[in-house]
């Protein structure tokens, strides 16, 4: 019994280092170790509540919150390290909401089966970005309002 409890606690304590769309700030603060710093990211049509960055020795995660939940997440590896296939699969799993991801033909992007979240690889910055349709719609509106 004691061994089973120890294994269960160990399994719970080993969590992914990647963020998840829809998480609250409180959930993100629980998920990431260390202190979060605010990021000077331009507000999206006065809808972005807050943008926070978490850094550890291996990863940097930027999360933008709209109406209290994460709608835009950027993942970077420290020191130019490359993302492993397992990292990308973990991002998809953590943000899949039980749905499959479909590769967008001719791009370095995948869309979640419900078409509500887009995952994009940026080879120049060695990063992966998740954006919800709500985020993308606000970006479009902001772009046309100027």
C-alpha cells in the first residue's frame, strides 16, 4: 500500500513542462515552478488580461490570458536546444482536449480536430505557438481597426 501511494504521488508530481490552452493563471502558476514575470505584450483590443512568462533551465513559456484563461502560448527551449518529437507530442496531448491534431498541408502547423486551436512551429525562433480561434479573431479585428 505504501509503495502504491509513493508511486501515485510520484506520477502526480511528474507533470509536463508545457502549458495548456484554457488554463487559468492559478492553474499555470501551479504547473510551472519558479516565479512568473509579466511580459510587455501589446494588449489585444483591450481583451488581454495578462501575459506571463515562466523560465526554467530548459524551457521558456509565454502565456497570454483572455477573460481569465490561456488563449495564446509560446514554447521556447533554452540555449537553442531543439524540440524532440516527444516534446511536440506532449504539447499536442496537453492541449488536445482528447481530440486529434491534423497537419495543415504545406505548412508547419497542425489544427485541432474541433478547429478551435492552431499549433505552429517557427523554425527561425525554434518555438511552437498555440493560438485559439478567439485569439486569432481578436488579432484580425485589431489589424483591421488601424
